[in-house]
C-alpha cells in the first residue's frame, strides 16, 4: 500500500549549541481521504505539494485511487475502473497537522476525466492593470493529465487548473497542450511558475511534458515539449519541442527539461 505522508517541520531557535542546526521533523501526518478503505482505494502515488507564501496554506496533489472499485482480483494490481477520476487535491491550513480535499472538478467541461500525474506550484495574481504582483494575491496551479471518455478519441492530454483560495475551489481545467492527442498521448507533466519578483517573466507559468507514440515500439519516439502562459493559465503558447527523451524517458524527463529551459521562453 502506498500513502501520502507530509513531514511536519519545526523551526529551531539558533542559539548557543543549536547554532547552525537545521530544521527538525516533528512527525509524519497521513494525507488521505480513505481512512482505512480496502485496496486500491487506500492507495496514492506521485504526490506534489506547494505552499501559498501569503497565507502559509499547504496544497498537495496525488494520484488517488479512492474512486476505484475495491480489488477482487486474487493477484493484484487490479485494473483501473473505467470512468473514475484520479487527480486529487489536499489542503492544510494548520501547517500540515490535518488535511481536507477531494477530486479536481470540471473535467466534464472538456469531455475528459482527470488522469493524475499532478504538478503544483504557486505564483502571483494578475492585477487589474495586467501586471503580476503578490499584493494582488496568489494563484495555485495544478497540472494534471486528462483521459478521454465517451466518444472522445485519442490519448491523455495535459491540463492546468487554478485556485485563488488555496485549493478550496478550483477553476475548470484548461487544455494546455497543442501537441497531437489522437495518435499520441501526453505524460509526466511538470509545471513551474516564475514567482521571483523582479524577473523579466515574473508571473509566467511554464509547462513541460513528454509525448508518447501509441504505435511506436520502445521509447525512441518519445519527445519533450514546453509551453507557457502569460494570463494565469487561461491560454497557452504553441508547444515547442525541447528534445527527444530517447530510451531514458521517465518521470524525470520533463522535469529535467524544466530545470534547464525555464528561462528560455
């Protein structure tokens, strides 16, 4: 069983013998919504977490299988239950001591279901004059895969949802990628916001993801892409290919490109 834990960190007063000491962990808190349900409803993976610098609220995400049917297969893992959401959010207003949450809403508005692979970050709010300032508030961004359902043809697509109240409510997701989602599918998205005041692209949201080929053998045709948004994730630039992932394509692929190309836009 896999669970999402958050380590609570207590700051130390650096005096005398304690000078130079780092933070200490005061405990591990189970971040879940199932409270002891059977497998796979008690399983989470691929967590991501961020913190609103203005309020201190913690917002996390994970692939949460709470919505899936209980496993009846004598030899787990069991297959995913069709038509069920995966992308869950969690929020804590007391430094991680307790958590509430649910599933990201609004995927029916784009004819899809949430498909997991969360990546979260915070950024400044865009003011009425179009500039980005933390004095106008903070935005929490949540990047997630979205699965097709019904008569929707194609593979997973990368989406971005946003919250202006630290995850209490969320906007409908925006389809953020312009890459082919009929014969290919997105995977491993990574989101990063330029949240350092004074930077030339302060407030810009950067998105990075891998594109896999449905019919190609091996990983040789996996490609890495990036895009950006200047309006709080409402609209996105045309995808730009950053390189081929090759045989090493995995969950680190898009995040590696994110680290190396964040300022290239």
